[in-house]
């Protein structure tokens, strides 16, 4: 079954919506980063955060469940990259712990959603 058969639009996916909310929160958090980080952690966090939902959308658009799963796995990689940049930002004192924790919690929840969606698609494919 193709992704289109499962969902009408990638925008209907809660995992995509959650990824967009996380990206938006990351953009807001990095707005307060020092100017000298514009091409460092600010850019890296924003790029990784935006990549998550972008890969979900791209995979859905391929209309092939194997390709969709591959792009969901790429989104997982971007999520882990984002978590690492957030942790580094906290460690070097650019992002306060009380700002980092909610973002990292969102990352954890999104990771669970991605894993669940991947399993669901793989189970459907194995049943066919």
C-alpha cells in the first residue's frame, strides 16, 4: 500500500504536524542565540529541525511505502542531529536548561511517533 492509500496528505500526519511544531519552537529558541552563532549552532539547529518534516513530506510524496520508510528514517537521523545540537547548546551555555528541556521532550515524543509510523507501514507491507 502506498502512503497516499494510508493518508490523503502528509499534512494530515500527526508526526508531520509535530515536526513542524518542533521546528517552529527551535526557530523561536534560536532567535535569542548570540549573533556569532548565526552560522554555527543557530543554523545547524534550524536546518536539522526543518529537515525532519521536510523528509516526512518528501517520502510521502514518493507514493511508495519503501521510499516513505526510507525518508522517515532520514527524518529520524535529522532528529538525532537536532537533539545533539540542542544538548551542545545547553552545555556551552547558549540555551538554558529550562529552554532546552521542553525541546528535548518534544524530540523524544517525535522519535516515538516516527518509530511507530515506520513499524505500522512495515507491518502493513508484510501483511500484503
